[in-house]
């Protein structure tokens, strides 16, 4: 017994010595893992063959592109390219490639890897967001690559910052074949560790990353399809963050003492397209009548749970060419009825709305109810997507409810496809043909000076607010809810997050 007491006393003394010498043992070791929930799985890890938003979210940190975009300022910053120059005509971009970059397997990245990656992007249909305007890629000098476009494209650097423009190992791609899509060798801050299809993706920090290993060593993306279940998982600590929680959960998260909701505007907007090629909407008065008949507040708060922003134009204040001089159309059924009468649309007349999703169908019901109040019957026809596209191109509709997500904070990408006469058989569903609008967009594409281009965009936005071929309704927002101890988060307009910026 005395021997046992002596041993316990000795252990106690040793424990005190350890505490005084090295400090008390912390109650919890520093976290080195981040678990993020999102609503679905990725189809693969091939950056050029993945337009799934869940997949692009993961590829954002598995691949490095030439440049990256700042979430808040939208500034384009160096990544694989340490600098770049643009030709006077805006058609050629020469990127100076950073030296000393290694792939996730420890092998050296060469200029030929960059050229190969970009050339493959040109050939892959799903890499269109980054390569739609690219017509040539070639090495230029000892350590530069030149990308040639089909015309001036001021938004090109934004396109190059998307996950679809990632750089990877040519050697590994050719050796692995189809297996490359499951375990790519890349330049990003993380590499694929394991994949439980339909459940989770585990990533680990790339030890060879060119700016140093990521602060958080392990990242896991878990599939949680039900956003309400995701909120419970956040509160319980089962996950550390969730991308795109529903507005109905905002107050619950914001009242939590351990969670933070990060919100920001997205690069996407909801809008209404009117068939300008046939009566009644060939008459601008009828188009303006619809603008007055749209109860945007009911759409925002009744359908979108307040998650968005009512807009009168196709630009936000921080966008090039934004103007508040546009004509505005507050909800005014009496004014709508007056204009419909002047356009020859008598009480009891009917119009048809086509949609392709449940969400748009609910939005259409709001317009249907508003029109019913002024004696106009609106029939809603919900179609499968391919049938919707066919009907839209054929002009077999009066009203379309749609939306778009775009690459950059600019009006060109959305409006050129929606209203330029060259797009009549592509995406100009409204059949709007206007020589002045065409010229404003064409001139803007050829104008590299930002102030001059902004002036052209302003004229275009004012004109469209008067002609009303397309009516903006609600600008979408993005969010990510996370443990309050997770630092470095700002809401991303694409909902793609560079976890390299995060830390505990």
C-alpha cells in the first residue's frame, strides 16, 4: 500500500512539473477540419466537364485558375498567372505564368501544362463559361501564354477566374485516362482524398501549394438535401457551414450565439420576357401594362421568402453603367388596366404564360392573380425544359418567366443574348428587334474605356426601361451560414468559396 501511495505521489509531482513547464493542457485541440454542407453531390472532379454548382464549388479549391476574383470588390487578382497584359484592341491576353508551381503530386508545373489545360477547355462544351469567346491559345515567350478572343471581351478575366478554367497536369491526365475525373492532379490548395458518391467528398490540403499549405488541413463536403435538416446539423455542430440556407431560417441562425449568416448579392436576376412579335405585346403600351401589373413585393415575400432585392433595371449600383434614370413601374393595377385598354386588350381577354420550373410557376400565379383583378385571364402552361425552349424559340407564348446567372458584374452577358437581333434563334425569345439597342450593345463590346462603355450601357438601360421587352423583377442573393469561429468568409456571388481564405 505504501508503495502505491508513493507512486501516486510521484505521478502527481510529475504532472505538476509538466503543467508548470509547458503550460496547462488545452481543453480542446485547435481544429484542423472544416465540414461544409450543400444540397447535392458532384458528378466528377473534371473541371472542364462539370457545370453542376455543387461540383464547381469543390473544383474551386481543387483547381487553381490563372486568376481569382475578390468576393467583395470583384477585383481580379493573380493566381497561376502573376501578371497579364491586354492588347490595344482587347482581343489578346498575355498571361505571365508564375514560376515554381507544383502539382498536388509534387511534380513541377510547366508552361505546356497551362497551354494544354486551356486548349482542352476550348474543346469541352461544359467549359463554355470560361472559353466561349476563346479562339486560340499558344505559348508566348519563355514563360507566358497568349489567349486570343473572337473580339473584345472586357469580362474575360472574370471568365478565367471560374472553376471551369482550372489548370492541371497534362502528364497525369494522359496517364490516368478516365480515372483522372475521380482523382485529378492539379494546382489548387486542396486535393481529393476520398469520395463517397451521393454522401460526401473529403479533401486534404495540398502540401505543395504554391503560396503555402492551407490554414485548414482537411475539408469535407457533405450532402444534405433538406435545408431545414442542414440548419439542425449546423446548430448541433454536425457540420460547420452550409451553403444557401433558406430565408425562413435566417432569424433562427442570426439569433444563435454560435452561428453567423454571411449574405451578399449574386450574379443572377429574375425577369419577364414578353413576345414583342405578336399582339398584344407588339404594342409597347401592353408591355408597360404588364410592368405595372407585376406585384414584385408579393413575388419577393410570398414566393422567395424575402430572399432577394426588388430591382427596376438590369444592373446593381456597383455595376458598370448603372443608372437610376430608368423608367420605373410600381405596382399599379389601375394604370395597367388603362394601358391595356389603350393597347386594345379588352376586359375578358386572355394571355398565356409559359414556365419550366415549380418556382417560376409560383411566380406566374402572382401575375395571374394581378391580371385577374383587372379582368385579364392569364393561363399558365408549365413545360419540360426542352419543350419550353422550343416554344420560346417558336414564339408560342405571350409571357415568359425566367432568370439568368452570369459570369461577371456586367449587363452585357445577359442582355446581349436576351435582346440583340442576332440572337433571335438562340435566346432572344422576346423577338425584340431594335437597331438603336443593337448598336449600343455592339459599340459597348468594342469600347475598352470603362467610362465610355458605362455611358453606352446607361443609354441602353434607359431605352429598355421605356420599351419593356424584358422586365427585371428580383435580384437574387447568396448566403452561407457558418460557425462563428470560422474566419475569412464573405458571401460569394457564384456561391463558390475558396476555402484557402478560411481559418479557425
